[in-house]
C-alpha cells in the first residue's frame, strides 16, 4: 500500500530564502565594518557612555580595551557539525520543527540537509565560495547558482567567510566606529555606526559572548533592520562558548523570523559532504 506523504510546498524556495536571509544578516553586520576611528570625548548620560576623544581619555582607552577583547574572542575550527531544529515564518509560510543537519569545512564548504515530515529529506544544499547548489529531493530537481546570485537577490555584498563565522557564532558584525558604550554588572553594550547600518550590540561582561545585536539602516529612506539574539551557551573547549539557541528577525519590505536550536554540536571531526545529482532534473 502506498502512503501519500504531505510535504510542505516549495520548501526548496524557502531554504533559498533562509540562506539569503542569513546572508542579509551577514551583510547587515559586515557592512558596518569601517576603518574610521572613535572621534569624540567621553561623557556619561544615564547608563550610556558617549565617546568624543579617545586620545586623551582614560575612559576611551577602557572602551578600546573592551572592544579589542570582544573582537578577538573567536571560535577557531577546522570542521563543524550540528543537528538543529529550525522554525521559519515569513508571514506567508510558516514551518515548525524542521530538522536540519549542518556541516562545514572552514573556508571551503557549507553542507545543509533539511528533513520534512516523517524524516524524509526534502532539500540538500551545498555552498562554496563560488557556488550554491540546491537539490530538491521531493521534485527530483537540481538548481545551480553562483555565489554572486545571492548578492544579486539580497542586493547586498556577501562573503562566504563571514557566513561561516555567523553560523559558528563569531562576532562578525563589529565596527571600530563606536559612538556609545555602556557597562553594567552583567552586560557591556556598544553602539557602532558604519557606512550603511547602526549596530547596537550587547555582550556578557564575564565571557564577552554576544547576547544581542540590533542592526538598523542608516539611510532613512530604507527600512532594513535585523535583530539577532543568542542564548543557552555551552563551553566548546579552550574557553570558547557556543550559542545553542538563536533567534533571527529580519525586516525589510517583509518580515522574516527564524528560530534555531542547535543539538549535538561537534568540532574538528573527519566529515563527509555527500552530494549527488544523479537522476535529478536541471531546473
């Protein structure tokens, strides 16, 4: 007896949207990387420190010390593997508890497999610095795109290395143009102003792990914004911490919400990246 499986329609297109959404977040963050320096004295207002002249200010040096520690706090890896649950809602389609397997080889490949209902693999994707390949296992089709395609769709510059850092949880969104700084018992906050975006970020004062990053478009004629939150950290060795729960909200003309719950996170194991297009039709 044949059983009809109910698979969410167009899940391939929504995976592409997810990949693009991640790239948008990367660029929202990465676009803020300017080489401009802090350019104002430090004066307290409420709990926020406004920066005016770092050269002759002990307080400004304190800001730079914190910034340097935060910017150099990174998870280094050769390979990475994780299973995760993903919730996706773009206002038109919403999927709950998608099972995702994610594998990466540093600076080389990102491999993604998405299972729909009953554990049936719906989509397999490979991203390299040059290419994106999407295999729709339900429709038996394959789609090839250049890495530049993601730039065109997102209408923003993108970078493979920054994407892998975002997945790992490294702080790819930092900018040296700090316009405000605050320090409390539990959190350090920084507001960084780049060429395209204003970035308000909060870090745990103890281990400097990222808690939240809010990115808003500097251009008032546009409405792009992104809000990233990081929770449930675990020690992955070497004093490094990995955020197992993440929430990503992107607003442009439309709203996109993605919740990620990482499971079985592993680093530096020998990994394979199987990908076959046999019997798949070009789309």
